[in-house]
């Protein structure tokens, strides 16, 4: 026995209690302990049943992800599951917390399952670029049928115990101490003469149209391969004997283990957890956060207020005039109505959030008691300074003063107050109650506990918070500006916006850059181009065709015309011939002969521009770690999760290859394609971005 499993005898029942904090992952020692425990129970006289239970917060959260990519160690999980299932003893799993992946597979190899009402089960391997690898694709369909099993496996969703009971995944749901209710259940089973019930002996379920299911799943996954491959594994289990199905599952699992997508998704899993774990904040306590102030009740302010209300804070929102205040209240109510419709809150909660919890006022004095205030007014330095002057006058000492600016200099805003140490940037993404990303922008004088408070707010709001330094656009928008420019250059040189969008959507982006621009509103980019025109370097190539469209009053989706034409009531748009005409006109004016771009070249240029700028952002300390950039792009910019983020993508391509591509592009346009010195240095020293992540974690 290993020390990860506590073995205890309760008359004729043996309990194997898993003790591997924090989440009882199935490390080698746990697998070995379970196998040894089964051997011992079977060898002892008078034992009739084995119950497996977890200690701490979960039954089992799955295979130990930290072992992935390393040489596999015996006993292998599929063998352990088969061994448990084949036991002549009655085997029962008593589940609490989560039973995920290998955890559910262990439970499925038991003959009966009892769960706490609060327990959740699931096969989330697709989120790691894998499929269940220890019989999940074979046993679950036999137990509950192909369609519900495929839904669970291809979405990887967590299923709450009451639903799992309805679906037939668990046999009983009962509240109490997992060991005690589990033992009582085993006793009941033994007394009633219940027989062993190995799922592998159950008949194969009815088949479905496998090719159709494969295609639908592939399409839904936007290029992610593991969910579609799971369909093939289930198919094998239905069409072939159980052992053959297990072999097919193992083969597919092993193949996926060697894919870039698996690497990318596991990087995303760990980075998502590491991103808010900042060495500089160790031991720093955040300030109290009970009441939140929001300045401005437009889409952004209302979204921030909605998110804060849903997190349990009270909110004071300030608007300039009564009419605007009324509109802001309506916007927030509308957002909360959505939460009500989706069952996230009930009517009583809705009434509370739109009533006592929310104050909408035209008086700054109403902010005197708030702990943190986020300004979300017009993006103009003078306007922001005026607002911060007023906040400085009315907010209590220690109140955190935050700006939601997307570009402006937070140092300058901070300097306009008498308390720059309390000032921070909190850059939300619209709609703020939906989008997961929050850039916590740390200015030169921001106090550490104010930074910690920014992260605490992000956590309370369910956001992925990323630390960013001050520069034009911080991490995300600064990098976006560069890769968007690369896309604009490709348009000037001959790739249509539609071909670029299609290539990048195929790469895995939720939307291509031109469809995104239409959604965000073309007036935003137009205003930025005008703002930057005076300081623009003469060698900078900036297209003007899109300004011509804006001059005609077309700003994308909201006006019905942009890169695409939109029809009311229809999703998506069709290419706008006017755009094609304007591009051709500009190409003629500039004397450009348009050339062909392959999809691969489009992706390469776009991604290399992203990585190169990201390396500069890192070098300047705007982002502290490559993983901060990866998470920014993943959660704020629709970057495909299965690539892990741009820095992980670059590591997977090999940094020498990325640098060589950039140097190649620089031959024609040395002004735009200046290799980032950090990238050059990493290549020279044979290091990766991930090495920088590891160095930062030390
Ligand atoms: N292996 C190793 N470590 C794990 C782990 C796993 N399967 N699951 C969680 N952890 C670690 C986390 O990295 C984290 O570590 P740090 O504290 O050092 O950051 C710690 O456990 C706690 O995790 P969270 O911070 O995520 O805690 P949470 O309460 O928010 O969530 C959870 C808990 C729901 C279990 C979540 O961690 C989770 O979803 N884990 C992954 C589950 C999963 O994907 N299982 C399938 C694994 S693949 C598999 O099993 C293959 C197969 O078929 C053989």
C-alpha cells in the first residue's frame, strides 16, 4: 500500500480512502495504492465488498495532469479500472465534490455509485485536448446510451448529481458524510443480495449515424480535434467487443497525447490558474470590497455594474443627467433580466439587485461610502481628469480609484489626484458582465494592496485577471494594434478581408479581425487613426479605404454596412462589394499590384506580428510573463484555446522558425517587421517562452 490510500475494515466491507490533496488526482502512488488495496481486500478472509471514497474536497479530479508528457508509469489507469471492475467483491464508489475524467472512470468501474447531492461528475478530457482514456468512452455509453454519453464526453461539461441520477450515471444521491452514507449503502446492497454489475458485461448500446456525429462535433469544436475523435472511440465501443473498444480508445488517447492541441490546452489549464498568482502579491492583503461605485452608465459602465451586483456587491452608479441615469438603470435591469431568464438568479434576487442593491444617482456625493470606484466615461484624458478630481474630493480615504480606460496613460490620470497610490487601471472588456478578461493596469505609484484589491475584485466577478503595465493599449490592445496592422497590410497587398477572416477562423479564432471590427464599430478604429495621425511615422502603411467607408456613415454591424453587409434578423453578413471597390481604388492609387496569399501565409504573418509585438511587451515589462499574454489573448480576443495562446503557439512552432519568418518578412518591409530583441535573444540562448514562465515561477 502507498500512503495515498488509507485501508480500513468495517466488518465485511473494506474502505479504500484516497488521500492525495488538493483534489485526489490519480498519481502513480494513488493508482498503485488502489491496486494494492484491491489485492489486499480480495486476499483477506470474510471481505464481501470494497468501497472507494475520497478524502478532502473531491472524490477524484482525474488523472494527474502533471504526469502528462512524461513516460507513463505502471499501473496504468485503464488496467486499474479493468482490475477494479473484474473484482469478485462488490465494489461501490461513494462520490463527493468532483469526480472528473479518470475519477469518473474509476467510479464507472465500480459496480454501484452513490453521490452527495452537491457532487459533480464529468469527463472533461476534451478541454485538455484528450478523450477519456480509461474506459470512459466505452463504459458511459453502455450505461446511459450513446447520445447522452456523447453529449457528456464531447462537451466535457460537469453534471450535477441530481441530473447524473436521472441520466443513470449514479444509482443514488444522498446527503451526509461520504464514508458513512456510502457504508450504509453498501450494507443495504449486501443485505439485499445485490449482485456485482460490471458495465463491461452490459450489452452494447444502439448505434447512431457516426459520420454525421463526427462532422457536427468537428464543426462545433472550430478545429479542435479531440471531441470529434471521441465520437470515433465511442463508435468503436459500440461496433466491437468491449476489449477491442478499449484498445481503440487507448490508441486515440495516445495519439492525442502527442498533439500540439493537447500541449496548448494543458498550458491553458495551468496558465489560467497561475495568472492571478503573482509573486509580488505574496502576503499582501487586499482592501475591503463591499460597495462599488461606477461612473458612467453606458454599455461598459452598465456591464461593470451588472457584474458587481451579481457578485454580491452593492453598487452606486453615477450619471450626469436624470435621463441618462434612468437609461443606465434600464440597461442594468436588461442585463439582469438575461441572468433571470437563464436561471442564474431568481425573481427575488432580481428585485433585490435592481432595487436596494443598486443606487443610480447624479450626485458624486453618493460615492462617499464606496470601497472602490471604476470610471467608465468617454475616452478622453481631460474628461477622465475631471472625473478623478471629483472622486478625489468625495471618496473616503483608502477607496480604490480605478479607470476603465483602454489606452490612456494611467500614470497621468493618477497624477491628477492627491492619492496616486490609490489609483489603478481596471480594463474590462465589453460586455463587461460577460467577457472574462480583466486587465489590472498597475501605474508607477499604485500601492501593492491596491493591486491585490484589483485582483480580488476580478476574482469576485469571476474574471481572469491579468497584470499589465502602462503603455498605449496595455497588453491586449497594444498587441492587437500590431496584428491588425499586419492584416491591413495583407489587404493592401492583395488578400481580401474575407479570405483573411476565413483563414483565421479556420485557424480557430472565434471571428476574423474584419468581422470583429464590424462588431466593435468601425468608428472606434477611425477615431484611433485620426488620434494617431499627427504622430505617425512616414513609413507607416495605413490603409485609407476604410476611412472612405466611415465617411459615408457606415460603421459596421450597427449601421448595417461595414466590411460585410448585414440584413436585419440574420446572423453574420455577406461581403460588401463597396469595400472591394474601395480597396482596388486604393491599390491603384498606391501603385500596388495585388498578389495571391495562401491561407498558411495569412496565418503566419498574422501570428508572427502578434508574437513579435508580444515579445516587445514582455521585454518592456508591460507583461511580466509570457503566460500573462497568452491568457489575455485567450480570454479577451477570441484566441483559440487549443493553441494555448500566442506565446505557446510560438514555442510549438519553434522560436527559430518564428524569427526566421519575421526576418523574411522584414526583407520587404523592414520598418514594420523589426524582430523583437527578446525573441532574438531567446533564439540565441536556445530558450523558449515557457522557460521564461518557469523562471518567473521560481
Ligand atoms: N491533476 C493535477 N493537478 C490538478 C488536477 C489534476 N487532474 N486538477 C486540479 N489540479 C490542481 C490545480 O492545478 C490546482 O493546483 P494549484 O493549487 O497548485 O494551482 C489545485 O489542484 C486546485 O485546483 P483549482 O485551483 O482548479 O481548484 P478548483 O476548486 O477551482 O477546481 C477542479 C477544482 C474542478 C478539480 C479543477 O481543478 C479541474 O477542473 N481540474 C481538472 C479536472 C480534469 O480535467 N480531469 C481530467 C483529467 S484527464 C484524465 O483524467 C484522463 C483520463 O481519462 C485518464
